[in-house]
């Protein structure tokens, strides 16, 4: 088995309001920044074992569907990285 890191980026669906993004937009504008739009989200890093990258992607997408994102109000994107590290440091 190989070790992989799934980076799951979860954001509010585009057609829905993003109150946190709206607050950040207002704050940035109040600081003098010429900002047109802000959308917020969260990044979830999951380290796990899988047989190959395809299996890792399927597993990460299942995680997104089952727990990491609320499909009613959120969309998510998955990227997969192979790793030899047992722990991923926040960047």
C-alpha cells in the first residue's frame, strides 16, 4: 500500500450566499483594498493508504460525499499527492 494525502477544498455552492466571504470582502474594502469578490472555504488534509492514485482519489471522493462536504450547500474539489511522510505539515 502507498501513502497519499488528499487535499479536499470545500466551498459554499456558487449560487448560495457566503456570509463569511461577504464579511471578509467588507473588511478588505474598509482597509482600502480594491476587491471585487471573496469566497471562503476550508481545506481538509487527509493522509491514508491506498493501492494506487486512482483508488486514493475514489476514497477521497467518498470521504467528501459522506462527511467532508454537505452536498446541499457545498461543493468540493479533491487533489491527491503521493507521500512518504507519515504526517503532513500545515503550510
